[in-house]
C-alpha cells in the first residue's frame, strides 16, 4: 500500500495523520490543502510534500482526509462533487458526525466514511503534529447500516496500522456517545470555572487543591472549536444534560436532608474505575 | 523549638505532619493516638515514637493535632476538657471548619486554632505518609476575629517551616471557599460518572479521551470521607450549587438557540489560566 493522500486542513490531527502514514510506509505522497501560512510550516516540517488547492489535490488522491473544523468540512463536501477518483476513500476527523455524514450523502457518486480519532493535545496547530498521537487511541469509523464496504475495510486496516483502535458505529450512535463522554464534561468544566470566576475576585485567594486543577482543565479549551461541536449536536447534548440533572437532583435532595449519596458515590466510583481498566 | 507533638488520628495527613515536623527538627517526640493496628504500622515506620490514649498523650503535648475524620474530631473536643497543658497549641486538619471550631469553643480554657492543609493523595492511610506532602500547599488557619495570638503566630511559623503556605481566614470564610473549590467539583465529578454509568452498559464501548479521565478522577473518592464533609457544609454547598446552576442555565438556553456561549467560555478559560499561574 503506497497511497497519495490529500490532507484538507493541516492542523494537529491532519499533520499527525500525515506523519503517522509516512512513518508506517502507507503514504507515497502527501498533498496539503490549507492556508499559505500553514502550508509553509507543514512543508518546512516535512509533513506534506506539496501544497495545492482542493481542486488540484482531490483528483490525484487515493485517500482524502478532511481535517479542518466541522463547519469547514461541511462546506467542503459540495466542492468535492466530480473531483474524487473512482475507488478513492474519503473520510474526515470532525468531532461530530451526523451533520458531516448528511452533507457527504448529498454528493453523488462519492463513498464517504465518517471518522473521529479520539486523540488530541492541549495545544493545537501543525507545529504540534506527532506521528504517535493516535497510538492506542480509539478511532471511530461510521457505517449507517452496519454493513462495511471494501473501502471501509481498507480504511479500518489503515487506522490500525498507525496504532489506533478502530470502533465501528453509526453517526447517530457516535454523536450520542460523545455528547456524554466529551461535550457534557466540557460544559461542566466551563460552567464550574465560570461560576468560580464570579466568586473569587482577583484579590481573594482561591483555596485550590489538585482536584480543582483536574476539574477546570477542559475549561481552557478555546470557544471556536466548541462553537461547531455545540451547533451540530444540540439535541444529544441537551438529553445528556437532562440525564445528568437527575444525578444532580439526587445530590441537592440529599443536601436538603432527603436520602443519602452513598449509592451514587459507589456507582460513580465503579464507572470511574472501569474507565481506567 | 523542640516540641512534644500528639497526633490524634495517624493517617495520611497526621502521619505526614509527624514526619515533616521530625525532618524539620521541630518534634522532639511524637505521641500517636489511633487504633492499635494503625499505631503498629506508624511505630514500625518511625512516624510516631510512642502510642497511647488521648488521656495519656494530651497532658504531655506542646502541640495537639486532631487529624481523624470530622465527626471524630468533633467528638474528641469534650474529651480534651481539663487535659490540655496551659500554653499548648490545639489544632486540627479537618476539611470543614465551622462545626469543628464551634465544638472547640465549648471547651473552656483551651485555645483552639482550626486548620486545613490543602493537600492529599489519591490513596490515604499511614503507609502513604510523606514528609513533603505539604510542600508549596496552602494551609488554612482560622481566626474568628482576624486577631492572632502568640500561639497562632507560632503555629503559622511551624506550618511555614514544614513547607506549606499559611492562609488566615475565619471558619465561615473557609467553608464558603471550599464549598466552591472542593465540594462542588467533587459533586460534579460524581454526578457525571454516575450519569455515564447509567448510559454505558458493560458491553458498550465508552468513547473516552483524556478529558473524561480528568473529569472523573474525583469520582474515585470514597464516600466515607465525603459523608462528614457534606453533613457539615450543607448550606454553603447548596449556595455554590445554585450559583453554578446559573452558568448551567446559560448553557442550556444557548443549546436551545438563545444566546451564545462565547462570553462564558472566555471567562471560564481566564479563571482556569489564573489557577495555573
């Protein structure tokens, strides 16, 4: 396998994918589609071999990875019409899947496989690209009917080759799961830090232990990344918030003298341990 | 300064304090008051020099540190009546302060200074005792009227000598602050893990990234520790939860199409950065 790979959006994820594919001997040539500034850095770092436009890159590629923001991935879809080679794999790395898969389905004669590598770093950008970023991490690949195609199997194998663990599910299953495992924790951390920002004025010492650092780490995330995620997964996030509120209500009741929290703490600790096994 | 120190409740905090005081040359002798099993370990580890009852230890001590659970500290107070040497320092390491300070005030002729070292480890127990546990960590010392006594100044200096940063405030100020920086984050993490435990059945893959590990770390805490904390700080925790709910409501409204979250994310990130400075 020696593929020509087009990476559309050469940031942390796209750049790391390019490096990992090169290191694994999968990529013959990596074509980068990004802003001139980013392409300059990616060329200098040996992450892409050539920078060009989408219209130039897509017809040459055996594999196209859309790894810009969700909104930009959605806007790229109609531009791919008629550009993609027969038999080429088109996939993406967006953090939500339903809106992207829907936009892809509107493009005739293109087989699209939604993807989401569950990997990242505190800092983004092509300078942070790292060929080992996906090592041991889950990588979701979507199939709407549970049936896989030869291209799906090929992409799944490729994901495995660069060290990730492929997981197969529908776009809807994905969005429901990440609403709970990623989007809800983000909102909790942001609301906590925002609430404390109101309580602790600049001159007040914040009595913080290591637990508060953990609890506010996600709150460091920049809003632009989250704007698109929230906009494309509203319904599932609201459902996850409502489920969460049941547990919260149990706590509020216990603090008002009704019931105790032992059973809740026990269930929570069991889940937290399971995550770490 | 070479003091006889009585540690009542020789666990992670009490044991670490004993080791730190020995290492700093502050302790001439450490008397341990704990269960026989714990005293056996503490003696073997060289953490205490002698094990005895409260009634034997208190009259000999220049400094008494109450470092058992909150409920046990409260129950120890009336037993100290008439046992404490004139001029001795009596302090504690409980995670809430109002109930403990109130119980101490009922004991005539004893000057009590409430304390709370903001330090800990994932695992407790005397086996985990570590003389460097308090290095660089905040250590709250309470004064109800803002006035300090010679004993307060002495204890403050001692806390500094073992590497901690003393912070002076009233018991009520302390309890209000930790309701927000410690108790609220604990409840959020527990509610999150409990909610996810309902969503992800044993056979369902949890699409978890590093953010979820951070967000569920506090959920590993055992309930017995939290039972007393919640019972002695109900009112402040409920107020903190209500404040938090304002931020949550902003999020829920934004996800329903009313307003956006940019300002909230910006405030939250600013606070999270301030914590790390």
